[in-house]
C-alpha cells in the first residue's frame, strides 16, 4: 500500500505565528487565555492548555491577566473592552485576516457598501463584519449574490479560507450590480495551495484522508473537494482510522487543514504505512 502526502498541508504561516505567540505568553497561574479557541483544532487547544494557555468564551470570565486574540481576529470593540477591564492584550490575529478586516474598514470609510464573501457563522467573517462597523452584507452563496440590490458603488472582500472557485462564481453574479466595484481578493495563498494540492492528489489515489478539526472550515472544504474525486474520510486523529476503510485500497492520499499540527499528521501517516 502506497501512502502519499499532499505537497501542501498542515499549519500555515498565520497558525504557526499564533501558536508561537500563545506559547510565548503562557502563564503557570492560569492568567493567560485566548478569547475563544486560538485555532480550530481541539487537540492543539488542549495541548496549549496543558502548557499554560487557557481559553475563555468572553472577557467577563477574566478579572486580570493577558488575553490573546486568536488567529481568526475580533472586532475593534473587543480591544476597547479589554482595555477598560485592565487586561493586557496580545494580538495573534493572522496577518491575512487583519488585512481583510482593515480592507473592509477602508472601503466603508470611503463610502462603499461592502459585501463580505464567506461563511456567516465563521468567527473570522464575524470579525471582518465588526470592522465594517456592522454595515457590511455577508454573502455565502450565488443565490444570495443574485438577491443583492444594485448600488452606485460596491466593495468586496473575502474570508481568507474561502474557496477560490466559489469566490469567483459569486463575484461573477455581483459584477452587474454596480458600475463602480472594488474587489479585494483577500483569500490566503495557503488556502489556494492546499486546495489545489489536495484535488491533484485525490485524482491519483483510491482513498483520501483529510486530517483536521471537525470545526475547521478550511479542513471541511478540503474534505468536500477531495470527495468529488475519490473516497474520502475527514478525521481528527489516527484513533479514528478503521481497518475496513483500507480493504482493496492500493494508494492512500493524505492532506490536512491549515490548523492541523505536524504531530497528528505524522501519527496518521505512520499508522497507514504500518498497515
């Protein structure tokens, strides 16, 4: 049985940076916490907790200490509230997400009605929305794009982990909505690379394993894309592998989302090699 790793997989720059920042600010007394999970990988979040970086759901849970802004980012009001509460703020927002946030703000400041192309419930999209002063419209599907009212001006930004192909399809539906459109393609290069590499590998193997948090949007998207090419399973750890999956399988492909740690990828790879 041949086991092949995708050319691009696992931690992206923004996630590596966020994990590094969190570890540099770990505290033995439990006063260093991320606001929400720093990345969408429960195994990594649990490891950080053991290393001295906790997680809270709101600033109200913190009386003192350091709040670490997670890679998905937050709205400007969170920084203001943290300052009012006397908390030290350490910003681990992915630079690509920060760019999308500031792009949305700049477009609003210039008088453009703003559309954010992305998943409505994703924390990154919510943070970009908040940087637009709550004035942006979030569009997730082509049907929603069709429902957008024509406007004299229109500004477009995108969730950094959104599908490039889906972004283009939605933009095509928006092009006739205004004569003055500014399109800022804020999709991260790492997202494009991982998706292209996963699709290429899935077309050459009998089975794809996509590793990453079940709550990770980019990992879920990788699994969807791979499933269009071959039999695909989305797993979080090697413990989820089942022997019957590998009956009559000659080639296995492995990819992983941008928030999947190396050690989990290695465990899955090793377990597959030993079959």
